[in-house]
C-alpha cells in the first residue's frame, strides 16, 4: 500500500515535469518564430525559470546525445525516459499490491 502511494506521488511529479518540458518547447518555438518577444519581462522571466528548472535534467542527456544541429532532441528523450520510468514504477506498484 505504501509503494502504491509513493508511485502515485512520483507519477504526479513526472506528469508535472512532462508538462513543463512541453511548455518550454512551445515557448521556445514561439520565441524562435518571433511570435513572442524576449524583451517582454514576463516572457523572459518565464523562459529563464523553465530553463533553470529543466537544465539539470536535460544537460546529462545533451552530453550523451550527438550534436544534431539546430534540432534539440533532449526534451523528447527526457519525456520518453520519464514515461518508461513511470511504467516500470506502475508495474512494480501493482505487483506489490
């Protein structure tokens, strides 16, 4: 029962991280295509905060992955890795239940 509760908490945190990665990706696209401007204080603060939150998780992935030029696949690798981790923890929680 305790492991199921821990799984639910970890699963919720993984979902939040995935959401933050998606928000950072969309905001990065909006900045790249000049839809929103980095001179706006709110946009600049939001993008800086998202990068500060996600950079410790994305930096090790970027070191391992080959340089692909302008396309950064590390957010996708992070999402896939977190979802795999979520599936593994879910199966362990159900097996112990």
